[in-house]
C-alpha cells in the first residue's frame, strides 16, 4: 500500500511540474474517488455475489485539440474488489461430493486510459461545463491477488487463476468548474467493463469433470470461469 501511494505521489508531482510549463492546449492534474466493483461471466460458469467497494487515485493529462474536444490519458491506480461463486464436484471412492466455492478477492490494477472527452459550452452565466467521455484502458494487475472464501477470517495471496493483463471499455460523464483561467475542478461518474477475462482457469485442485445426478461422469469439464470485472466509480479532481 505504501509503495502504491509513493508511486501515485511521484506521478502527481511530475504532472504538476509539467503543467507549470504552460503548454497551450494541455491540462494536467489528479483525481480520486470510490469505486464499486462486481463480476460477470460470459459463459455463466461463475455467478456474481454482489458488489465490493474500492478506491481509485490517478493522474490526469488532457490535450484540447479543439475548444470542446480533448484527448484524455494519464495513469490510474485502482484498488478493486469482487465476490463470485461457482459450482464444483469431486468423486471419492463411492460417492459424488458437490459443493459451491464462494470467493472474495481484492487486487491493485495500474491502468493507462485513452479517452475522447466532449465538453459543452458554458452553462448560463457560470463558468460551468458538462462533459462526456468514451474510450478504453489497458493495464496490469499486481502479481499477487488476495483471496478468501466468504466468511473466512484471513486473506491469502495467490498468483493462480487471476490474469495480470487488463483491458476495458470506459464511459463517463460529469461537470467541471473554472476557478480561474488555468485551474478548474471537476466531478463525475464512470463505468468500466473489462473485455479480457480477469479469471480464465480455476486452480487445478478443483474438479475437472461433470457428473449427472447419479454420479456418472458425463464428460470433461471446461475449467474456464470466464470472469470479467465491472465497476462504477465516482471521481473528483483538479486540473491546472
């Protein structure tokens, strides 16, 4: 956690030093806010068990190529969580044993977004503008992910199951208020949907076969869970 905050602080300091150069058309700053993450499965092999709260911090870089249009990038650090379950079974010497795995996880994801930002003209007499953003992001998750079965007291770390590569579609909307000619504050919401599976294969200690009600093997089980991360976030920040 301390290492992550140090990296974010360094990036913020770099953004402020660059903004002081005053490049025309560029704006730099930082943002933060809570997020609410949940899982989805493209095959239905895993079931979402509700949302988990997390937190985002990041550095923002905007380039205005027209009065009402900008390219937005930067670095986002997301402290994310989720809760999912899936059915499993194994055969002992005489009986079929079925059970459900109910798992909670949390991870840290470092992401570089690339968004198109569309801004309205000033609303009325106030220096207030609404905006919408659309684009995507690509990132890397920390190598170790913390997991625990629901109801367990302690977290364990693992590098199994979870993919390090993340890629997502992102949309957002909000409003920004100009404090002076160079400084503005903003607040908005965003939605992010991964299109690369966060989890493909479950750990090898889980069953690799399906069974019918009588315990007869009916074929090899596809171990893919095809779990995706979704999240909604609230963000506030400042641009210089």
